[in-house]
């Protein structure tokens, strides 16, 4: 009697489905991934209006920056600067060597980006004692 | 071709990442030249200020008036000796100073005075 010998099937990697899978994975990663965008930090203290008032009697110089917009930042109710010239003014102020406290205030409708421009000018001049003056509460309607 | 595709796939899998859970993708951060790299430490809570009166924490949206309660809850989870600070991620053009002012008042209600402003590197 003749016995049929069974031939063991050789394992084989199916190339075409593998390419399909890899391509789909590649498209998925290319479409839905994002590369790391480094975020940065600028620190400040909030809201320290009362503390700032105490500082005024100490040896610290106090400067108030009133931000109307990026090109109109009023320092101590006097001169107006844009964000670039404010940076130079803050660098000059920092070079004096005296302790400086900055208080930032703005119009209610000033965009956040412009407020950050003023804060950035202070941070670039290494003026780290920065506080924000919150808006006064609107009087209640009778 | 297969080699190229596999290498591309490995590259994308290695160097890409998906949005952070705490970070709101709808927000466009303002640009600033100053500042150091933002690293979220224990004791930091990330608050996204999307627009007036709307904040998000850990992908959940809340009203701004709910912020003091949320911050107080967070403070309870932090050890007493650890400094609690808020990392503010606000949209550069949708958010106005009055919203920032309201945000500050809410932080003050929760007894938090340390606030970090998240920015992107750049600016004029």
C-alpha cells in the first residue's frame, strides 16, 4: 500500500495585505499627528493691587503700564509707547539698578495678545515683579 | 518601496504626538520673546480660557464662575507644602482684558496668586 506523504506547508508572509496595513497606518499617522510645539511661560502675580499700594511707600519704584493696544501703552499716565519701544524703555529702567514694580492695567476691550506684549517687554528686561490691576466692578443698577 | 514606507511609518510613530489632554486645541496662544520652557509641574493646574465666561479644565468645559470651586477642589488634592499655581492658556484674540480681570478675581477667590501665562515662542 502506498502512503501519501503529507508535505508540511511552508509559512509565508503575505506581502500585499502587509503593505496595505502599513500604508493605512502611515496615512493615519500623517493625517492625525502633530509635532511638538514648545510652549513658554511668563510668570506673574495676581491680583496684588493692595500689595502694590504697600510697595509704593517702600523703596521700590512703581510703574503703571496702561495698555490701550499694542501700539499705545501709556506709562505712568504720561508717555505713550508701542510694544517695541516699551521694551527699550523697560531695559533702560532695569539698568538703573533700583527695585522696580510694574503694574499692568488695560482697557476692558484690550485683546489679550496686546496685554501679553506689555508683559513680554517687562520679562525681556528681567523685571519680574509684575502685577495686574483688575478692573473695578461695574456699579449695580438701581 | 516597502522599506521607504516602513521607515516613514516608524518616523511618524516616533516623533509625532497627539494633543495633550489638558491643552485645548481651539486656543491660539499669543507669541512672546521672553519666558522659559513651560513644564507642567505637580501643583500646576492648566486652565484654558477659550472666550469670555468659558473655561476648560481637562477637556471639560465650565463657566468662569465655577473656577473658584474647581481650584479649591484641586488644592485639596495637593500636599500642603506644595505651591499651587494656575497656568493660563488664553486665546490671543477672543479673550479681552475684562475676561482676564474676571479670571484673576476668580483665582483670588480660591486664594491663588501665582499665575503663569502660556505663550508661544516668537513675536516682533
